[in-house]
């Protein structure tokens, strides 16, 4: 990876460059802090490229830290998938992965220290009361009647919370900041709650768990993170971030910077909603090729370099980052154009019998698997008495400007002869079942002298073509912003309503024999059709499975 691969000229790079120039830091440490409550999606890919990219560009380091403070939703499966996705994207975290749960004891000690300074108290308001006391944006909150307990009483209660003496939800530990603050996050935020839930790493060791706002800044401080980069919704949490760091004996003083989150049209970037698609089986799993998850996109045939190029192109800023699908597809296509070898495949076959086939006169032609990459090798393509062409490449009533085959017309077979349609074979219902065509033996590698043949179509010899399952994909949703559509009553409609019922079509197609030798996750262009990849899990030597990655040109807008 080189530096040019990452988003440039953005405000976070300017800040870092200044910090390094001024000697505020000798080197930088960033982190990518996912909560292991789902698989990573395209929005996370942006954040990964940003955080790991900055560390790469400025010779710093980037930590992977699991922000695992909500045990009921988290699991090892998610931890494993996140590590796999980050590595697959091409990044390496510094040292071992970190876990916020590794710091639970230290966070607890900081909390006791805050209590000792009179800066935290044990509260007994229930959730409803808490909300009521909190006030609104225009109205100051009210102080809890438990706010003025003594330090001794608070320490005793907090220790007993930890020891498991109280019921779930019956008490919380809150910071004592300011119930009248204009920033709601500063109105005595809860930093610990009692919850008897098994944690995927700490087991049943804890029955109190720290809250995100308290955990995150201190985890950053413990890891000596210099630039803590998050999405804009956390801007209003920054004063709290700074408050906590300032009031504990913090090992370092990290700073938080916010950028706008990526939103991809016709897609969804919320783990909770993606989880719903999986749980309710609208898709086959988190890695269904239609999913905007990293593992789904991988299975679809998207490439790490293509995704990194996408992240560079969407950039980093504080203004809205709503991006069309064609930006993503364009980046993937651009990578595959130079890296994927090409073969011919026929998705919807129409049989063609060559009426003047003469074995002694037929010549094969070698064709490279990629026009610019001789290292990809070549193969011989040789006509057979029967071939397959794409049903779409023949029309009885062609539209204007049609360059492909018609009855009585001619086309060139790619890497082979010019062929003329002599006869259309139809069944009693008028369906075209086959064509009978003749070839012009004088056209291999050269144009006929007396006439122009414009069209070139792909084809496969029947005797060597191999069957393959091909999975074609369309957009998963029919609405550009499926989770932001309001009904007549003004309420948001359920995004499930906007699932595209035709987002997947499975067909049996024909491909070249080389497909039998391919490993899973081999990227190929099917000439004239698009980019395809052998399925990561289902493709086998004797059961070829290709997934459609992306079209050859941008067809997205025309749909
Ligand atoms: P989700 O709403 O999907 O659960 P999240 O922000 O809760 O997203 P985290 O696991 O906390 O998910 O995210 C890890 C990191 O990825 C955070 O730093 C977060 O800011 C960043 N991130 C998440 N979603 C996006 C997005 N759409 N665009 C850019 N960065 C994102
Ligand atoms: Mg989050």
C-alpha cells in the first residue's frame, strides 16, 4: 500500500500534520473501536481505511479495540468476523487486539477515585424518573435526591453494587457534573449500571458494566491514543470525553475528532437493521452477497483494493456523506479491470448448429485471458458443430441500431469466424429453440473483403462448455433510503417493506473449462457480461458457482 491510496487533503490530516510539526506528538496512535455486536459494514470500511490509513501514512500505529461493554448483544463470533474483515481489507493492527473489557478493573478504580473526589454518586432513580429529572433541551434538569450522599456512603454502595448485593437496574453510578448544563450529555451521565449478563470474555466476573461514554475515552487514554476519530453524532459527547479525562489520573490526553458517517443509497448501514435481515432470514446470512457487510461484499466479489479506492473517493469531512452505489461499483470495476482475467460465458444459452461445419477446415485461435496481461496465460478457442450463444444476442424483430444477430444476418463470433443465421428453429408455440448458421471460412482473424460485419458476440463450443450455477444480483432495496421513508401518518415505515423481491436470480449457465480448475474467490470477467467471482464457500471443482460482482459499465442509473 502506498500513501496515495488514502483520502488526502482532509481536515484530520491537517491536524495530525500540525501536531507532528509542532512536536505535540512524536508519532500518532489511532484506533478502530467496533462493538462486537454484528458484522462490519461499508461504513466501518470507511472508518477502517481512515484510522489504519492515517497510521500507515504517518508511520504511527493503529489499534484494534473491541468496545465490548454491552454483553447481551456481543459475541465471539462477531469478534472473529471483525478481525477477519480488517485483515482482509489489508490492514494490520498494532500488537494484540485490545478489549475494553481488559480495562474493567482499571475503569472501576477510576470510578472509585471519582467518588472519592465527590465527582460521582450512586443513584436510585429508576429509568422513568431519570428521564423526567433529566429535563429537555430548553429546560434544565432536576437534581436527584440521592445526589448529595457522602463520599463514604457512595463508596460503600458502589462496592456493594460490584459485590452483587443489589438487583439489576436498582442503582447506577452517575457523574456529578451539572443538571442545568445546556448539553444533555453533561447532566450527570450514568457511568455504571447493574446487569447480570454473561460477558463473552469476562464471563460472570462482573455484574456492573461501564457505559460507552465513560469507557471509550478512558480506553483511548490507557492505550495512549493521540487522535480518537469517530462519527459526528459523538460531537456533543466530546465535552464529556474531555471531562472524564481531566478528572481522573489519566495516563494520557487523547483528543476526539469527528467526521461524517458514510451513508450508501439503496443500502443500510446500521448493524441493528442488518441483524434483523439476518435473523428474520430475508438474506442467507451476514455474508449474503447482497449485504453491504464487508463479508457480504467479499463474497460478492468486491476486492480490498476496490473498497480502499472507494474509501479514498468518498473522502473525509464533516459534511453529509451520502453516496451513490455507482461510486462503490465504479471503484470495484476499476480494480477488477486490470486484475481479473477474462473468459466467455453464456448465461442464457441458445443452441446454434453450424450447417457447414467441416472438421478438416476449422482452425482454432489462441486468445489471451487478458489483453494487457500475458502472464495470465492463453487458451485455444475452437469452433464445434454445435455452439451456444447468448439468447439475448439474437432477435427476430431487432430494435433500431441492433448490431447482433438477426435471421439472415451476420455477426462475428469473438476470437473466431463470421457466422450467418440461415434458419430459426421454433417450437409449436413460436419459442426459438435453436438456430442454424453457416460460417465464412475466410474470416478467421480478418474481415470479409466485400462487406462489413459490425457485431461481435460471445459463444462457447457445446462439446467443451461446462455447466455452472450463476447467481445474479440486483439492488437489495427498491428505495434509495429504505430506513427513511415516512408514511402518510408521518411515521417511519418499516424498511423491510422496501426489500426488492427480485434481488437474487439463480441460473444455470455455461462457462469455459478453466472454471473447473479455479479456487474459490477467483475473480473473472465474463466477456460482455460483467465481473464474476467463484463463490467463497459453495464453489467446488465439480460444482462451479459464480456470483455476479458488478456490470461492465454503469447501468445503475438507467434502471
Ligand atoms: P452501527 O450503527 O452500524 O452499529 P456503530 O457506530 O454503532 O455502527 P461501532 O461498532 O461502534 O458501530 O463502530 C466502530 C467504528 O466505526 C466507530 O468509530 C464508528 O464511528 C465507525 N462507523 C460506524 N458506522 C460508520 C459509518 N456509517 N460511516 C463511517 N464510520 C462508521
Ligand atoms: Mg457504536
